[in-house]
C-alpha cells in the first residue's frame, strides 16, 4: 500500500511538473512520458536522446536540432526539416532536466539583421481621403528576395511596435492605393502552438490540435502607416485578404487553411477592425509567456480572435 501511495504521489508530481513546463502528458499510453512539439517521447527514447546529446557535446545546439530532424525524419508538409521545432523540444527537455545541452556559443551567435531602409524611401504626406477615392487598392503578396519584400520588411520594422520577425511558414502583403502610395502591411505566420480559448472554441482534443494547427494562419503583424487616415481601410483590407489567402497559401505551401487567428493586445487596441471584418473574439490569454519558466514573467493580456475560412 505504501508503494502504491508513493507511485501515485510520483505520478501527481510528474503531472504538475509537465504542466508547469508547458509540456503535454499523453493520456492513454502509459509508457509515454511527455508529448512536446507534436512528438510523443517514452522513457526509453528520452534515455537514448540524453545519451545521444552527450555523445555530441562538441556540436552546436543548431547542429543538434538539424541532425535530430534527420534521424527522426522530422519534416513539414514540404519536406523541409523542422529544426525550429526540434530546437524548442531540446530546450524544453533541458529545462526539465532530461538532457544537458552544450553551452551557447555566444561568439558565433549572429545579431538579428534588421531590414534596411530603402534608398528612395520617404514618408508620404498625410493621406485623408475617402476609401473610394483610393480604389482600386493594390494588395500585393510579397515574394522573398524582391525589392518589394525588402521595402515591406522595412516598413513593418519601422512602424509596427513589435518590429519585424518571421520564421516558418509565413506570408506577407503590402497594401498600396491607386497612386502607389504605401498604406498598410501585414504578416501571417504559423498558428500559436497552444491557445486555450482557441482550442476550447474549436472543441479540439490534443490529437485534433496536432492535426489542425497547420490549417490556421496567425496574423502576427498588421500596421496601418502613420500617414494614413482612412476610415474603414483596416477592415476592408482584412476582408480582401481573407478571400484570397486560401489560394495563396495553397500555392506556396501545398496545403490550404481553415481558420485565421490573431492576438490583440488590449492595452493598445480594441480589435474593432477584426470585428468589423467578421472575426469573432473567443477569449483572453492568461498574461503569461511560454518562456515564463518561473511563472513570474507578466506579459500583456491579449484577446483571441478567429475567422473561419471554410463556410
């Protein structure tokens, strides 16, 4: 009986620890210890991984992540290795004490390259006209490596309060009026890995969330430039993009989308343009970051918004 109580206590502690670290226990398979970054790991696999990392202690963390993807054939729908997911997995396992990663090589870390100001760029004069006077709007999908992409990235870096940052599957749009004046820029990326209000609204189980995440695009950046004062522009642009992003995403990533999501920082914005464009507010975040290992880091609470693309 004492041993049974001890096992129960151990199981309860493991459940608490996994929740504390933001890792997922698997509810069925008893041999599975955690589910993290979409992969189920058993005690045996964790033991192998710990030894494998120790054997390659001379490798960088980046190389460990890439080699692990190759060993596990961990790839996205386009066949590209999921090295960012692998790196996140290793960091979470290190936080739990399952692996000991090599020290960061600070001398080899590159500073984030900020988008450079285009040579011919200058801010237009204030634009205060009816939306109809600017039509037809030009909403251009940004393609990497082009002059337009560099201009678009600079505009987001310069005028969005979070700056420019993109990883993984992503897509950008630059909005101009009929006179080719810059009005707005948007960036869409991968869905948040875990979002309780969204997951509850969609009625997702853990398995359904894993299967459905790549069918959601997250509007991570949306900026109307400070020289633009056009009523209804923001919601109009959201509606236009919602009608085309399925096709654009399918063309680029060989899979479509079912939902769009975004997170609105309530201390700064109200989400009016999303509501006007038909989006639905489904709840609030908790005000803690996924990087908050000690549960002390407070971040702004955000409202969670969704738009169904499949009618």
